[in-house]
């Protein structure tokens, strides 16, 4: 009888080791192989155990936005107050105040932007900011002042309007340097919460306007205006007053003429904008109208009432 020896090997072992059939037979004990009897090797595949890995669905996580200046993270609302200090038939002057909504210091240069709705146009910046630009209805003002965390900063703008509607601007945004992000600001229109100074005859004025008319002629005159600052030093000044009898400026020197009709608005020239305490600057002009009756009764320096002499 022909006898058959069956060698049971674990298929996984021989496959993993890369063994050939000859190698398997050579490794088998001699007693397991009978000469002249065919050896049949049966490869029994090992039991395979499948391990299932549970997949747990996870909620979507919003990406974290890293600001370039971690200290300038808003911890309060950004507010801008737009207060129209004065307005004529075609011009206006507004006090703009914004609050640093962060606990960090906003270093210059910062920008504050907004949009007009009624075709208003900015004509000048009066102190508190250094430059402005306007493209269509969008205005951007830049400043070089440092604004501490949680503190407010103000500047004055002058402009023109259509004489019918002068609504409050919208879309205010404050952009600290390096200018890669900005804060959207809520706008209010309340009067500044400060007690206005009451100038009486017994109280010292914070500024003095010396108005002189050295010469006049039929239908015109020349006037010189000296401004003396009695308050804290200022950088950049604007003088405002109104002629009492319809006079109007026709030519002006040593200042920037922003007047409209009888409403006189004069800003500093490039070389006389600094006014220390008790410092004096002046400008002169020619005007149409009666000279002797042209002296104004009231005037302001950067919005502060002055004594007129």
C-alpha cells in the first residue's frame, strides 16, 4: 500500500518567511518522510481575525484666526461718535470721536473710514489727524497719534453738503497698523459729554482773536487777524467767525481759506500751525463789503470760544 505523509504547515508562517517547498521538506524530520512515498504538503491558511476600528464622527471645528498683533483683540464694542458742531447752507463741521476697543495701545498710523449717503465731500481735517482721502462716497482719515487701550481720540472734519440732506455717515471701520484687519464700529450722534467752557468777563479766555482793519475803500477792505493761544500747546489750528453784515473774503494769505460766504473758516499754513501757550499766529485777507462794520463779535479756535478784541 502506498502511504502518504501529510505535513501540515501554517501557510501564514511559510508565506511570511518566503520558504519554498524544498526548504520545507528539508526542514522536516527524517521520520516523517518514507522513501519512495510521495510527500504531500497541505498549506492550511491561518484563521484571519479582522479588527474593526470604530470611526467616530467629529463636529466641524472653525479655523482659528491668528491676528498679527495679539494684544489688539477687541474686548469691547468699537464706537464712533459723529457730532455736527456747525452747519451752513452748504458747509458743515463735525467732531469725530472713536474709542480704541482693545486693551492694547494703537500705535500710528491708524485709519478710520466711513461712507457718506448724500454726496457730502470732506474739505479739511482740523487737528487730531494728519491726512484724508475720498473716493466717491468713501472717506479714509489717517492719524499719527497713539491711542491707549480703552481710550478715545477725536478730530474735526469740515466739508460741503447739498443743502437738503446731511445724514450721519455709515460703515465706520477702524484699522490699526499693520492694517491687515479692522474693527467695524457702531456710530452715535450724541453731543460730546463734556461741560462746555463758559466764558465770562471775569474768566480768562483760552484764546484771543485780535481783529484789525488797517485800510478800506468803497466796496472792499483789508484785515489782519492775530491768534493768541492761552491754553495748552496745539498743533494745527482753525479759526472760525461770521461777518455781521454780509462781507466775504476774496483773497487770503498766511493761512488756508475754507470760507463760504459770510462764514469765515481759516486753517493754518504749513509753517505756522504750532501754537505754544501764549504763542501767536496771524493771517491777513482782503474782502468785499464794508470794512469798518466787519469785525465779528464771536470767534473760535479749534472749536473753543475766544475773546475778540
